[in-house]
C-alpha cells in the first residue's frame, strides 16, 4: 500500500510523526506536509505565488507556506511517484466534528485527495496525549480498507478519544450526506457527525462501550 500522508498542524507535529512511524511498519509512506501550523486553513489553495519544498533526510517533504490542500495537490501531481493508493491526513490535535469540518485543514487535505480521485482518511485525536492510540486505530482501518475499499466519492473522518488503546472497545460509523448536526464530545465518548456540501462523508468514531452501526468490514475489525 502506498500512502500520501499530510496534515494541518505542520510536519513537525507529534500527530503526523507518530502516524508516519506506525504506517511505515506495513506501507510505503510519503509525507508531504506544511512547514508550519496551518490549522483552520480549510480548502485554501495557493494560486498566485510559488511554493517551495524542503526534503528531509528521511524523505519527508515540507511545503514552505503551503496549505494542507497544496500539500496533497503537490504530493499527488508531482512529489510521489508512483502515485499513492490512498491519501491520509492527520493525526490532528483535537477533534473535527460538526461545523469544525468546514474550517479544518485536516479534513480539507482528505477532501483534496478525494477530489483528485483517491480514497482518503482524515484522522483526529480528541486531545493531545494518546497519538499512538489514534495511529493504531488508523492502521486497523487501513488494513480493513485494503480488503474492502471505500466507495467512490467518500472519505473517512476518523475521530479517536484521547485514551489508552485498551480502553477503545469498538468502532461506530454512520454515513452523512449534506447533513448538519450538533455535536457533544467528551473524554470517554465521541458522537460523530459530519457536514458536507454535495459530498458524501463517512464519519467514524472509536468509542467505549457497545457497537452501534457497523459495516461488515468494521465488524470484522472489532472482533
């Protein structure tokens, strides 16, 4: 599996560094991310100025003054060869639920991947501590997607409680199409809802407790 990995917190953020480490255990990963924090950048794309990139010794690439959308656009069209099988964005520090997805650079990077014709995931942690948990959840979902890929035109918006992995009991999912719902989140449980404008977003939350509605591929993961 070839993965293009980006984010909006910047290339040095602990979320993307932790996720890259976990993904590289089973996939070919190219990191292309902003050189600084671009949280709240939404789907902005640089059109009137040049973008420069900086490559680190490990192959990761930072886009100077680039937005998350810039990074995915450049990654797909110029920087990753062969092209990726899937685009992953995150791990964001803080959840992206409800109206948050309108402003989120994390979700925007995944949406750019979808716009360019690739399946895509946006991954967020409801806190700033257990990035390893969010990375493990993401890896499980990616392995499941390798067996049963996403339908065309959908992304996964994954939100993970800031808890140790052994306290994550199941995955719950729902499909939201052009829907706005209020959100309440807590340390122990995240209720997922997403907003889209003509796109279909599949929202996933890692949860404590009982399983809600799961596609077949998620049921297999939760056993």
